[in-house]
C-alpha cells in the first residue's frame, strides 16, 4: 500500500534515528524493485539496517530521496520512471553505495 511523503519521511527518520541517525552513514534512492536493488546491487545481507516504502508516485519517492541526500545521505534522488519505492540502508564495509 502506498504511503504519503510525510508518512515515509516519518518512517525513515524514526528508523535512521534508531539505528544511527548520522545521515552521512546512509544511502537513499528510488527503485521499481527495491528488494533486488538492495540485495543484488548494494549487497545488503541479513542483519544489515535497511528499509523501503512504496510512495504514491515516482515524483514523491524522488522527493523523499532528495530530502535525505540534501541532509548528507549518499544516494540518487532523481526521478526514475516507475520507481515508486524509496529505500535506505546504513552503509557498511561490504555494501556498495553505487549501482
């Protein structure tokens, strides 16, 4: 179910705050398939800190990503067609921040 921009921002800020709120330690981006991007491209493993949410549109997901990259998170905040999901993960030695 799609969430509003403010609901996603609240979810992400709470999650990041719980797991280390320094935005520079996080990667945030948008995707049409966040599970694949997190595991295949970014090499997220069980026990890593990450989450994703479905937004109302690709524009809203890009706005959420932009909010966090403006605060210092790494990531990709541009609008991608059909990328209605936004995801974030806490970077670690084994994760890849770029696709």
